[in-house]
């Protein structure tokens, strides 16, 4: 992964993102969940396919779940918000 970029939006809050060596975008799962009102990132991550997520170091707190764009779309579908 390359440098972490932070995007802030008044409605959705702060979302951290990065790109891997092939140019694919990755997003911090906890940021996505918070932005759409899902309170339990761990439960959400159980529904994400293994090839659509990765656990990587996020200083200073340590490991965090990252999801790719396809997972971002799946997590944010209205049916997922019934959690």
C-alpha cells in the first residue's frame, strides 16, 4: 500500500484510503461503517469475501481492516444497513 489519504465530507465524516501497487483503491472499513451508520465493523467484515478485504497496519493504533471498492459497494447497499 502507498500513502494514506484522508477525505473529509460534512455528511459522511473522515474516510482514509490508499492504493496498492496495482493502483486498486482500498478504504478503512471502520470509516466506511461509521459513515453509513453501521456500528459493528467486525460483523460487517464477516460478510466480506476474503479477496475483498485485507488487515493491514494503520499507525498509531495497529491493525485495521481495509476493503476494496467492490466491498465498499456491497457494504453500503441499503440491505446491509438493517444491522
